[in-house]
């Protein structure tokens, strides 16, 4: 509570309504509008652009200044000095682990990487050309049918077991969806590897040979997971919270998050970036696509540019760009035609007046798409990788909500449909 109040005068009401103004530790003050309902009003806020749906201690974003903090730590420092599993610990428990805590955490995660053997038959029910995100929505939702020994969401220990299972098994499930699509045997996890290397092993290994993991590429994979770990109340995290607020089990909640992430305006953007680069096809066609993006009568958008909250720059994109350069140079891909298109597009768009004026900068998905392609990951797996990295954020938010007092999420509406009218029998309808 800030001690401040906001006064709202409502036409026809006897007195002004006094609404408390709340202050967080950072960020703008928030007008608490909960008292409105009792007075017969709601707020109208399509897209929730002016609505805080919850109180949270996990992640802070200042879009204008390009700041992203996890539990207070700047993303640039975490990306440079930490690793994905350490950030997972931080998001889940609120503090960085000491050496013993980190070792135990990594050990537990890496001992839960295997999935129930029966799950592979679940995969076999899908067509081989199914989109891996479609498979992930189904398979992650189905996990509750395989691990129903720890589904009591009011039990702290059950919640923790579910969290470990989700974090540990997502890379395995993701890699299985890829292996299934190309008709190769599923790879068992190798728990002697680190999280990112193990994922690359399950994606690109085969049972007949020992997998060789390039440490530069493993580090890039780890960074991709880390930079996607959490982003406060975005669409998919809000979907997880909303689903969780009904008391649904954590696997169902994460499946809801995966479904929300799939859209091209959210996690589907990294896939859309690559599809668009392929459509552009040649550097000479870049001006044509830039012109389409600027045309008010054309719904076309340049994928990988712009962000709902970052109106200056996306701090994740800065780090991702550096990793992108490292990976392209490690693989000798600087001259690859597609990557040259990407680099030229980035240059032109960041200098173009339309993009500069509207504050449309390359976002994290622009660079992550390019890195993933360089790693040899097929385009339709990109959003699956985003989902894998984001799983910890979803879990942390779900856990934070369930551990405190919460209400079922139930937005209201401004009804603009018909007023009451009488049913018309079918033979008398116009
Ligand atoms: N290309 C061309 N014009 C754009 C673009 C773009 N990528 N993004 C926004 N605009 C224009 C838009 O047409 C609008 O113009 P006007 O004011 O003349 O109507 C103005 O910029 C503001 O756009 P908006 O749609 O009101 O902005 P928003 O905050 O609602 O949308 C966004 C944010 C990310 C959905 C949007 O920028 C977009 O569609 N970008 C492309 C998709 C993309 O890269 N998404 C990944 C986001 S990062 C990953 C994540 O965090 O999920």
C-alpha cells in the first residue's frame, strides 16, 4: 500500500469512490480497482494493457529502459555468468543456490529426465508429419495420466515433484517429437551430460554412435533456454496462471501454456522469422518486404521485430545477437545466403524511419530463430524449444500463485450483443 488513493467520480453515484493506490518495489503505482464491482462497475481493458492480474516477486521488466530482472538479477549478468539450471533454481526458490544446493538441484533434475516407457506409444498415435507443438500440447497434458502419484496441488512436496518432473522431462519430450517426425529411434537421455548437451544428444544422437557435442553449440543452446526462462505475465504465463487458478493439475496448466505459446504473435514468432526469411529468399527482395511491413493496408508484419513491452530494446536480443555471431562463426556460416538476408534485414529495419519511429527493434526471436537454424534444428521445432526453456517460468508462476491466496481467474466483459428478445419458431424466421 502506498498510502495514496485515487478518486473516481462515477456518473449517478452519490459519492466519489476512493480507490487505494498500491506500490510495488519497482515500477509504476497500481490503482486497486477491486472495490468497483461492489459499486456495479468493472474496468474495460482489452488485451490487459493496463491491468495487473496478480502480485509477483519473480520477474521485473521495464520495457522503456530495456530492463529484465529475475529475482532482482539483470538478465545480461545471468546470461554471462550463470547457466540455465542455476536460473531455474533462482526462479523456483527465489535465491541463487550455494554450491551444495546447486549440485543437489542439478542431480535431481538430471535423474528425472527419463519418461515413462509407455509414453512412446502415445507418440506413435500421431501422424509423422504432425506439428511438434501439437504433439507437445497433447503429450505434456497427458503426463498427469502417467504421474498421478503426486498431483495434490495443496501439498508442497507434490508440487515440487511435479516441478522437477516437468523441468527434467521437457527436453526429452521435445526431442522425442523431433525423432518421431523423422522416423528415428527415440534417444534415452544421457544423465552424465549437462542439460543443454543432453538435449542436443537426444536431438542429434543415434543409438549406434557416441554423440559428440560441440561445447560452443551446447553453450548457445543453454543460453537460448536461459533467455527464454521467464518473462512475467505474458500470454502463455497468464494462461498457466488462469488454468492453475481453477485447481487444475500442473501438467494440464503447462499444456495450456504451450498452447498459448504456439501463436505467431508469441512463441511462434521464432518459427515465423525463419519462414519469412525463406520467403524473402534473396537480398534483392528485402525492400519489397519492408514496404509491405510499412503499408497500412497490408496486414503483413516483419516477424521478429517489435514487442508489447520493450519499446526501446529487448535486453535478451542483445545477448542473443552476441551468441548468434559466435555460433555462425563457429560453424563458418557467416556467408550462408539466409543468414546474410537476416543480417541485411536487421540493418535496414533498424535504420528505417518507420521502424525507428514505432520503436520496432529486433526481438529475442529474431536471433534465436537464426541460431536454432544454424544448430540444425528444424523450423517447426523452434517454438518447442521456447516452450522447453519457458517451462520453469510457468512452473515458478504457478507455484507462486498456489502457495499464496488466490481467486479463480474470471475476467468480465462489456456486453454489446442483443437485449432480451423472444424466441422465433423456425418457420417464422426471416
Ligand atoms: N512489422 C511491421 N509493423 C509493426 C510490427 C512489425 N513486426 N509490429 C508492430 N508494428 C506496427 C503496427 O502495425 C502498429 O502500427 P500503427 O500504430 O500504425 O497501427 C504499431 O507498430 C504498434 O503495433 P501493435 O500491434 O499495436 O503493438 P503490440 O505491442 O500490440 O504488438 C507484437 C507487439 C510483438 C505482437 C508486434 O510487434 C508483432 O506482431 N511483431 C511481430 C511478431 C513477433 O516478432 N513476435 C514476437 C514477440 S517477442 C517473443 C515473446 O515475448 O513472445
